[in-house]
């Protein structure tokens, strides 16, 4: 019986979390590459693509309503169908700026107004899907089975990143090489994406189970239920901001990743821009392999090793090594910006090293959010922490493009290195407040 249940979990958990990752990476990462290749200036590109983070920043505001209205399964299927429709419309409506405008890098972002609207719809649907999928996962299987599949869902979420940032960008690059038509290459690539995601949406419409626990919470006493939800909703936020050390925690969540927040928006433009503009002048398909595949792979490895290290050291001991790992590898882009090497092996090694460092250092960030969220409203408070996490990437990203245009790539990467001081500063103050044993694997045994 148990093996039959496990088999049934395999039919939907991998595909559900693969589908969860695709729209996130399309909206927040692929959009950057596509707009850059279409000739949109870095300032406008970074501002508008950073604003697309907003739904993930504010999703705690509507998460209670996903919990009480309809079922989680209903939300998942409707959001996936909505995202599919957005991808289909995106394929049919991609603008075709002329080659001269693209080459000059003067394509106005206003040309992509409808594209941005579709990305916004996708972003809100994706953020809502995240809420429903995580809730459905906990309702559709017993607690003792959930721990095994956590690694599976994480793996397939990462595979969706490789598919989006690696495979799709590689396809767009190959089509660009063959046709010389950049808009058409992205049109075909988005068409492939639309077909795949629509197939996933239809598959989940029929294959997702109907767990008895997944029931809408609204009863006949809808008015009282709504009042009760709003009361608890308000109390959740009130208790969060009354936690000891809350302002230090918020500053930490906003600044720990500051160097990476600036760097992330400019990596693909730097790799793609011509050497005349200070970039490395790589082909789109090369970027798909180097950053979208090798980079993501080493990011994942860094995260896995970071998790192992944190479980042995505990959060307090891990903070300094992980803060160093978050900051010093950014120097690889200072090197690339100064050397302008065209050696793909060296570029790949630099990207791999930087992404490994980010993956390793990010572990402390995630563990600290879990630590700070402990208490009466652990789940809700963690969701608020993830909102600050999204905000920490959105705000710097909004200005990264304009700063780069003003400074140039080389000086911009030096500025990123200066921002590492913010990571060091917040780590110094937070480390004093963290429990000595939190996060250590043997902590449970020690306490007993």
C-alpha cells in the first residue's frame, strides 16, 4: 500500500514543482535576457523587470484568502491555466523592433507595454500558485511522507530553472544564429514554452489528487468567518512587528544580499553586451549554457553543501563563513570586467565560482528567516520574511541598470564590492543575537 502511495506522489509532485518554477524564472530572469537582446537600455530593463518581483513581495496580503476560498487544487489548476493563456498571448504579441534599433540599444520599453502586462499577470498568478501548491503539498500527503519528497520538489524546482535560464535561452540563441532574426527567435522560443506549460496545466487538471483535507474553509457563517480571518490576519502582522529585535532582523533581510541584488540584474546584460559597450559579447546560446546551466548547477551544489555545513556548525557559527561566501566571489566579475576575456572556460569558471558562493552563503539567510519566524505564527511570519526577501532583490534591481549606465560595467562591479560592507555589517550585529545551538543537527539530542 505504501509503495502504491509513493508511486502516486511521483505522478504529480515532480511536475507540480517543475511547473511552479517555470513562470518565476521566465518573469524574473528570462525577461532580462529577452529585453536585453531586443535592445532595451539597461536602465529601463532593470527597473521594469525588478518591479515584476512585486507580487512575490506582497503575496502574504492575500495568502489567507487562498486558504479559505475554494480548494488548493482549484487555485493550482486555475492559476496554471491562466499562466498558459498568458504565455500563448505572449507568443502571439512579441514586438518586432527593427535590427538597427536593436543594434543601437535604443528600443523603448514602451514598445513592450502589452508584454509587461502579460508578465505582471503571470507574476501574480505564479505567486498565488506558490501559496496554493505549498499548502496542497502538506494536505495531500501524511506528515511522515513529506520529508522524503522535500528534496524531490526542490530538485525539480531547480530543474525548471535550468530549463528556463538554460534550455530556453540556448534555443533562442541557436534560432538567432540560424535566422539572424532576434524577435522571431524569441517568438518561437516562447511558443515552445507555451505548448509545454499548457500540457503541464492540462495534465495537472486531471492527475492531481482530491485529498479530503483540501476543502474550502468558508461555511454558512461566511460573515463571521471573514471577520475571524481578518482578525487573525491583523494579529499575525501585529505580533510580527512586536518580536524582539524585529528591526535588526528586517535590516538584515534587506541588506545581507545587497551585492547579489545589484549583480544579478546586470550579469546577463554584461555577458551579452558588446565589448565596445564594456560587456563580453557572448552569444545568447553561450549565455544559456554558462549562466543558465553551469551557473544554476553550481548554485544548487553550493546550497546543498551549505545545508550540510549549517547542520553541523549551527547558524551562529555558519554566519561568518557564509557571509564571506556571499561577498568575496563577487570579485570574479571585477576580474571579468577588467580583463574582458573571451575564453569561455575562464568565464564559465568565474560564473560557477560566484554562483557556488551565492548558493553556499544564501543558506545562512534562509536559516535565519526560519530562526526569526519561530513562535506562535511560524508559517505566517516566515511568509512575511519571504516578502522582505523579495523586496531585498526588487529595490536594488530597480536602480541597478541606471547605475550601470552611469558608471560602466567595470566601475559598477567595484561598486558591488563596496556593497559587500553592508553584508559584513548586518552579519556582525545579527550574530550577537542568534542562539548558539540553533540549526545544529545534534541540537535536539543535546537538549534532550
